[in-house]
C-alpha cells in the first residue's frame, strides 16, 4: 500500500511538472531566419546585419538560412508550412510576401492568411529616372510629354513581374499614359538601357551606377515613389506631388507562420524594435540603400493586406505573368 501511495505521489508530481515544461520561456533554442534568396543580395545582407544583435537581445542564436528559388516562393512556402512556434521565420519583402502569389500559379501559400507579420525592418523608394533627351525636369512635365507621344513611351524593368514592372504599370494607369514594357534580365541591364537611350524611362530601386549617372547628368531623376521625400535621395520630390495618391514602398520585414502565439510575436517585435533603434545599425542600412523602419505587427499586417489587392488589380489589368 505504501509503495502504491508513493507511486501515485510521484505521478502527481510528474504531471504537475508538465505544464512548466510546456510553458518554457521563449526562446529556448536557436531561431531560423530564412532568407528566400541566395547569399550576397540586399535581403541577405540585412538579415545577417540583424543576426548578431537579435541573438543578443533574444538570448539565443539566430541562424540565417538561405533557401533560394522561384523568386522567393520556395522558402516562403516552407515557412508557411512550419510549426507556428516562433522558431522558423521568413525575411520577406514585396516579392514573395505579396506579389509572387499573384503572378505564379500554385505557389502553395496565401500571403495574408498563412503568416503572422512580426515587424517591418526597412523601407526604400523606387526612383523615376529618364534619359536626358526627354524634355522634362519633373514628373508633371514628363506626364505631359508622354501623353503627347502617339506611339507611347518605352520603359525598362528588371524583368516581368518585378516590383518595378508593376509599379510602372500603376504609374501609367494613374497618369493615363500608354507605356510599352521592355523587360531586361536584372537591374544592371535595365539601368544601362535607359543610359544608352534604348528606352526613355525606368522606375526601380537606386544603385551606385544610377546615382553616379544622375550626378553626372547622364540621367534625370524626376522623383521617388515613397509618400514622403526620402533621405536616401536628398532633394528629390515625391512622384505623389504631381500624381496624387501614387505611393510605392520597397519593404522588407519578418514574418512567422500563421498561428504563432501572440506573446511570441510580441517578444520578437520588441527585439526587432530594440535592434533597429541602434544608430550604428541605421547607418549600415543607409549604406544598403534602405531606411531601418520598425512597425507593430498590426501595422505590418495592414500594409500587406492593402498591398495584395492593389497589385492584384494591376496584374489583372496589365495581364502580367511569369509563366
């Protein structure tokens, strides 16, 4: 009888300890931050810049893991299907986290329903540049000139379905312009195309080559796509000043699988905000062509929820596909 009582007592103690194990404080093991591209790009560089300070704030190692393929869709699908426990995250951006599911068939995830946004990490503008032969010094003059071109105006992009492609189609729609898409294989060739006069305009992220060309008078910078002037392009007006309501942000942010507990999201968000508040880190991001920008999970979720239908309309109107 005594042995039985002791056995029951031990069992009671064991069962009582189970909730404590289940409620171990987060995190208690390494966190994987998956970058949906190959090493070396802007997304990868930013993730690796965050890696060490995030590890220190969270008290556990953050591992950056590159999973390239299908314009970021392969990694994003993998994270969507991961356990919603905060240990597998995606470093997303406009592409795989908003646009890719609209232009690729059967990517295997929903950009809104399958993720819990944690926080923005950075934003950047697209810049509108034109060849010097275009007789315009601002967006309003360019629109007036473009409307007078009977055959339309050719523009370059880094490829069909890229953010620059969709943003230029949005620009043309809002301005009432006839624009002719000329896709290139990447940003560098598209920049050279407008430099050489093969096309007249380009709306894309900035680069050292482009900055040098603008400073040297080989390209005209007409405006930036963000709602407010960007410190990355001092003195450049916003496109929205001439084209009311036009706004496009290049954004990067961290997302978790849908169903990740709210306390875990809150802890990750607080850690990201603390890290991004560092002046030294902010300066590094400027060097990457981005502005370090944190947000609440709710703000980030609202941004994605608004962006998906915005681009869906452009994809359908312009019949954009990469298939």
